[in-house]
């Protein structure tokens, strides 16, 4: 079984404006990073995933965890799974953006269609996959970061993404870099967990350990996308190994789309975060 993490750029881009980078990472059950990198545009992302999950021309069993909405049955408003992110993790200052069919950027839906055409299927996360399955689900890295007690974010999420407001830009970038490096340091705690994540096992993800976070925005975003992809890949591995003992399925009672796909988010959880 392979575990693929995708930090997807929601906007698909155009001929005149290329899509933002998507971070990608694939790990094995031992936590070794087999491949990692970045692509632009849904077609390139799908091709990367299919290459990473094919050996000798044969498709391999794989779980793909994607940080983007895959199933959006609602015409307006917010999906129930997104509302439940705030209910379960709001105390840690984690909330989800609203997604609906009125949005012009739903790259996750396009990627889902592309992967379905190659034999993957969307799962809710409520049942264990069969050993031969090729499945995908939606995840959200922040829920993993604050939902895994061993990472130690007991009060709030780390500020490794957007610059804080009301702070001088130079100081804000420095603070963000410190938070990013601290997150990488804590992710190394996963080396001894079940399942593990070994960032140092691949030259590209090893740079997250060996090199300090850059201050400029584009370089920082480049690094952040890789971090989130690794977190998504490990979330897939965690779900496969432990199921609902260590994750909760947000939006499990939300209506499915016309094709019967679930609009759920698989979210690692502490017991104190678990919704009734």
C-alpha cells in the first residue's frame, strides 16, 4: 500500500495565468518518502500521482489524501464537514473555508474526476479499504497538526502560513519562519509513532530538516506546500493503519452527491475534539 499526499492548488490556472504549485509526497507503510515534489495544473498533478502509484506498468494499491474539496453537492453556502471543522477544532483556531458550486476554483473536483477515470474512488473514511483498493479522500492538514496529541499543539495551531496582521512585515516573516521550523522539528516526532513518517528518508524532504525556512513569500510557500503534502500523506497512512480509532469523519451525515459520493473530511482527532 502506498500513501500519497496532495496539497492542491484549488484554482486550475489558464493559458495566460499558470496554476499555483501543488505539493506532492508519497510514502510507504514504513514511513519512507518514496517521492516528493511540485507540479502545476490538475493534469500534471494527476499524472504525477498515477506515475507514483504504478510499478512495472501495474497500478498499486494506494490511498490518496487531498487537501481540497473533492465532492461539493451544495449549490451555495458551506458543507457540513466544513462547519464541523470549526466545531471540533475551533478552540485551536482552526476553521475551514466554505466551498460550494458557485466557486470558480474547484480543482479538487477536476482532480477527482481525473483519478476516478484511472480507477480511484472517493471514500468517506468510515470503512477500511480492501488491500487492493485505490482510494482517495479529502483531508485538512491543520486538523492533523492539532489533532495529533504527540505533536504538542495543545493551545492553537502553528502560525506557519499567512503573515500575522498588525506586525511589521520583516518581523512577521521572521516569526513565520520560526513557526515553520518548529513545526518541522515536531513532525520529526512522528518518526517513532505508529505509523511513522521519516522526512529524512528522501533528499527533497530532508531539506525541510537541514535548511531553515526562507523568509521571502514565494520561497516560503514552496516549502509550505511540501510540508503540507507530507502531512497529507501521513494522514492517509494513519487512517489506513488505525481508522476511526485515531480519526473522525466530518460530514458523515451530509447528503451525498448525485453519483453517491460522500462529502466528508477525514480528520485526525484527540478524544477531546471528537464530535458526538
